[in-house]
């Protein structure tokens, strides 16, 4: 895992949630995740290719995603519905897109696939690379979420 890939995802997550959902996420200390069990209730996962290869996952607790969507859409959510799943996929797209723009400014061209959304207690996130990933935990006034990045630099520069 190339540490130069972490900050763009951290900054993009903060930027998207502040501007789109008026949520102030507070980043915790990144750590290495070696298993595949998600720590939240719903996750968006997107594959990445180009100068770096791997995947990004965003995992939200129910209360956290319900608050984010309430702020973004003005609707109150109390259960994981098709609309919530669609919104998690779109948030994954937005954060991935913003991070890829930041990485492009550093000279890395990265493309994204379509996101997949998974839900349920203790669901599994299988990264493209299959190895350990870096977790950046975030706290909000409404609960926790995790940014889970598993990327390798294909060009080794």
C-alpha cells in the first residue's frame, strides 16, 4: 500500500460530506485491517484501475448514513432501503471521483468501475487485491463510518 494514496481519500471524504451533507467528519488514526468483516451496516465498494490498482470501500453505521441522507435529501430514514443503498453507491462514486481528481494532480491516472453496495451485520468486503487494507475511521455527531482503501501503485514511482 502506497501511503501517498491515503490523504486524497481522507480529504475527499471530508470534502464531500461537508459540502453535500453538512456533516463534519472527524478522522481517527488509520490502521491496517487484515480481515474482511465490515464494521458497519452498509458498504459501498468500488474497483480502481490505472496507475494504481485496487478498491475503495465506505462502510457506514445505520444511524450515520441515515443522518447523512437526511441532510442531503431532506428525508427521514429508519431502515436500510433500496433508496439508502442507491445513495451509498452514489456517495462512494462522489468520494472516489474527488479522490481520483486529487490523485491526478499528483500525476496518477486512476479509473473507477461501478460501485457495489452490500448491507447486513458483519457483511464481508473482498478487495480486488485480496490483501490487507488501510482503514481510516471517521466519527460524526451521528455515528461512525470507515474509509477502507486497498491500493497498490502499479508504476512503483
